[in-house]
C-alpha cells in the first residue's frame, strides 16, 4: 500500500485484494478443511475469465433477453414484485450459475485424478463446495467492484466535484462492497457450494439437492438486489439472513464431513 501512494488505481486493487483475502480467510477458518491455495486461486481466476469471455454475453442473452430478467431503463417504472422477479432471473439465477461453473469444473477434474491428489483437489463433500463456491465469489466480486462499480462512481463524482473527490468516493464504495461480500456473493455462492458438495455426497438425491440449493441461493441474491433499491435497513436484514444461511451451512457441513476428525475447526487440543 505504501508503494502505491499517489497511484489510486493500483492502491484500490491492493486494498480490494487484501480485504477480500481477509474475508475469505475467515470463512476458510470456519470451514476447517485444508484446501490447496492454488486450487482456490484457480477457481477465483476462472470466474473472472468467464466474466471477461463471450460466455457472459450468452448468459446475459438467456437470462435477461429470453427469460424475464431484463434490467429496467431509467425511465421505466416497475413495482417491487416485478423488480424482485427480474432480479431473480437476471441476477440470482444467472450469476449463481456462472459462479458455480468453476466449482463444477473442479469436480470433474478431481474425477480424473488419482490419490492423494484426488482427495486434495476434488470436490467430495459440502465443505469442499463451500470453500470453492466462496473462492469463485471472490473472483466475481473483485472484478465486478474494480471493473464496474468503482470506476463508474469515481467518474461520476469526479465530473461533479473533481478528481480527488472521485477517488475518495470510489474508495468509500470499494471497502464496504468487498468487506460486505461475506454476507453477499460469498454467502450465496458458499451456500450453493454446500448443496453441490451434498449432491456429491448423496448422488441418489443429487437432482433435488442441486435444485433446492440453486433456487434458494438465487432467491437470497435477488432479495438483496431488490431491497437495496428500497432501504438500507432492509439491506442489512437480508445481509444478516444470508450470512446466517452460510454459517448454518458451514456448521452442517462440518457435522456431515467424512473427515471430521481431521477438521482443524472442530478439533480440541489438550496437554
């Protein structure tokens, strides 16, 4: 951070990555399962590459053109119910599926590996799913924040009040967006990751499990987006609810883990 003083864009990247790492590390410690750092990093980078690829345009076409997930124009007036429905399709279903792609990719990669890499890298239980889903969400949040929201608010503020004010406003937005992702994107994707891991653990019920997880995670995502346009108080309520869902998933995943005795979050050490 000292090295980037006077370089606001570089400083924002350093701050964003640092906060994102701290937020993810908190989830990692709660899960209590070792996962190679390069696997987690690879999942996050894969998500950013998907967002930068033509695949994003295909997702937007399907969920916002074919399905009723289009974003309203500035002149369009819609009810809260209609806004919620649009957010469910255009943000919840679309973005949660997008973030789940690298998680599914790790599952298939794991199938082709032999022990012990098969167990270390692959997705075999809910804790794996939570860790991988949250890592995917980190990549999504960083690119969305640094590539869209912060530049937009910085530019608008700079036009109205000058470049220095614009940089300050951008930083003021960056910090809560990245820090709040633990009750936002990381919560939704980690929660969905729990169901993906549970489907692997219980293959006979995989279809039902994945459907419930996908729809419920998307509903939380849509509710966050929709309430954000109404009141900050409701936004806090939805954030707390999403965080509670993630914590409940982590606790349940630890209880279901086939390797519970190796979990560093549940072991007790004594003399």
